[in-house]
C-alpha cells in the first residue's frame, strides 16, 4: 500500500458500508486520509469520495478476514465498529491491511503493533462498557413491560442482547439507548435492535417509578458498610457517568436533569 492519499471516504454508516470502504482501499491501492459516515464527516480540503454499500463486496471482505486472519480478528472488526468516539474505520483498515500480510491467527494477538493497538483499545473500551451496563442497567415496570434507559458512549446494545434476552427471556422489555437513538426490544421470545426516533420516555420510566426507586435505594442502603465508605473506590467501580440512570444513586447525580425528563451532561466523568 502507498502513503496516505489526498482523499477521504464517506459511507452510509453501516458495518457493511465500512467493509466496502476497506474493499475500495484495496481495489484502488490507496490509503484514504480519513473514513467517516456521511452524516458525521467533517469538512475537508481533500477529495471526498462516497463509497456505496455493496453487500457482495462486504461479504468478500468479511469472509477474507475470517479465512486469512481468523475468527478472532473478524470479531475484533465487529466489536471495534461499535466504538463511538471516532477513528474506528481507519483503525479497521490499518488492522486488515497489516493482518493480511501476517497470516492466519497472528494479527489479533499482536497488540503492541501500531497497526493493531488502536482497534484493540477500541474493542476493550466497548467490551468494558458493555460489561458495566450488564450490572448498571435499571429496569422499571411500565404497564407490564420492563423499560430501561441507558446513555452509553459506545453502541453496546448488540453486546447486551444475549445477556438480557437470556436473563429475562419470559419478560417483555425494552432498553432504550438515548445516545444512539436505538432500542433493544424483547417480546414473545424474539429480540430485535431497531432505530427509534421521537420516542417519548415518561419521566418515571427514565428516572425510576417510586416503587422501583424505593426498592433499589433500600437495597443499596442495607447492603452498604458505612465503616468502609470510600467515595473514590465507589467511583472506580461505579463510574459517575452511569449514575443518572441508576435508581439507587439518582439523587446524588445532581445537575443531570432537565424539564421533561431529559438528561444533561453537566460534566465529563
């Protein structure tokens, strides 16, 4: 591959679209300066090229990564794509370019390499957030259905799907990702993830109805050991950015509420 070309790629924002950008890069033998969803692309003086999503091309890239780099590498691509703080597409391209020269089974474990480390770090960030939300997601009852609201940095609903579908397999529930405008819905034994626009979450569903809120607060209070109270340790294991959606500590997350039940980010934690 040559040095970075004076061109940027844009695409439709789908995983398959990102794979098509990788395909285009190899086809043209060029490394774009940047790759970003069309709706999120920054203004640039470079040539901007929109890459159409072609499912056949996406399948070729996916299959090629699985066959030549191994299933672990394919999993890293899928998990890294869920990263929500920018740079994921370029990291995916660098990873695949390096991996196809290294051969089967080696690339995913070479985390000290500059071509692998960025994607590995993104996967770890996504996985850590999903792990925390498996414990920090709080449901309330809304007319017989369980409703939870989360505000994650990354699009972790695909990683939460199996956990909650198994845990509440006989329930009807929805986890609304306010950050990304999407919902994980489980009903009748089926689970889907779908974009959600203009959803209205009642204030008591977003912040907790009185019964559920009281139960969580009582549980939190009764299991606490005051003699071992350590606020720094608590924020290490329970990052403050999750508090607005956690019924037991919602009162401590002052400054995060607004009229109509909307959440505000009063600061970064």
